């Protein structure tokens, strides 16, 4: 497959992947480590508890990776849900530091497209259904991030196999596919399906550079797909949670309240829920130890190369 990604996003990549922005997990250290290791690093701006802290984080990233939009690839993730009162301040800072890529989540990307395009940045919209993908495509975004079934955090319900195929019927631009992608062979499979990049989250939570608590990292290492519980009961949006963390926080994983409504008016209040209940995707079983980002990317690259070199089954002797 010939990638339709801009060359500036491909620069310095060892694997065709983005380190997905994860609430209370991704910070500047993880973004920089991902970029240095050969991925596109990213983080959600609400992870910085105040705009002043966000200013400091963006300064760290741009000083290390380059301030120009054509420099090393990294992404800021903006929550564009109407209830997020911090969006204007966060967007102003993202524009000031000229983030090469902006990934929008939980709403229409319309509010940020012109501001990012004016300095030469790219906007990718995070969507979890074909319907949302179609709406986002009509706004003028540069790429679509398809959050398929099995993804950690706020997840989708459509299998990646079906999701990419249907979106490709009306969208010829860049596609990023997420959902239980935790190995190099899965990254290669995403390309074969028609995606340009893979979205990796769960497989990176246990990296040494993440902001996740040690107990969270250890729970990731100890868990498998059967330990994942999908529920709206924590944030009002369907997300995949680690069963053990639900139990530890006093929830009944088999009887979660599914009538909760989303509200991102105060990102820090929302963060209290994520701090006590931990998310992961169905690819969690591939994570076997806590290790540096560089080691993870090196292993993913080896797995990717092995999968890419493997002949089709019908050609095997």
C-alpha cells in the first residue's frame, strides 16, 4: 500500500504508528521518548492540570523536538466536547507552539481546523463510528483516527476490519486505526486493511516514561483480554476498564450504571474518575513487562519486519 500521509509525518518513523494520547498517562516525557524511538508521540492537553502547566509542557516538547511544523512529529490531543470550557485556552497554546498534528476527540473538529491550518498544522479527527467518520470527513480535516472495538479508553463498537473498509468507500485521505493493536504484526495488519498508521495505547501504558502509577503498570502486565470491562458508568461515554481496578474502587463490574451522561466541563473532576479506575484495551495480554519506550519500539519493529516478510499462506511450502 502506498501511504497518503504527508512526508513530514513520516520523517524519523521506525514504525508506522502513533503513541495514542491517554488521559493521565501521556505527558511530555512520553511524547519525547516516543518521538526519539521512532513513533509519533501525543498527549491530551487536559493532562496538564492548568493552562500554565500546558504552556510549560509544550515548551519542553518544542525545545526538544523542534518548534517548526515540519520538525519531528508529535501531536496534541484536544477535547472538543461542548462542555470542555478549557478548549479555547488550550487551542491558543497549541497554536502558539505550532503542534505539527492536532488530534480532536469527543466532538466535531470544526472549532479548531482553521486555527491549526493557518500555521500549517494538520488536524486528524478521532471517531468511533462510521457515522462520525463521515461527519468529520465533511468538515475539512486532514485525517481520520478510527477507534475500533477493543480499544482502551473511550472505545468504539465496530471491528477494525469493517471500519476501515467502509470508511475507505468515502475517504481517500490518511487513516489511523486503533483497537487492540499491541504488536508489530498487528501494525502490519492495519496497513494491509488500508490504514496508514496504527494507534497504540495499551501496549505503551507500562513504558517507563508514562505517567501511570506503578500499580497501574503492574496491573496492565498481569491482565488479559478477559479482564476488560466496557462501560459508560465512569465517564458517561463507553470505555474499556480493567476489572481489578473497578473492584478496587468499589464498583461492581457486572452491574455498572449505564445511564451516566458525559460532562467535560471540569477536566480535573473527570480526571478523578480516571485516577481511581484504570483503562486498557483488549490487546493488554501482549504486555508482559514494564520497560523503556525504546525497547518497546525496537520489539515492535522486529515483529513488524517479520510479519512484512512472511509470504501468504498459500505460497508457503
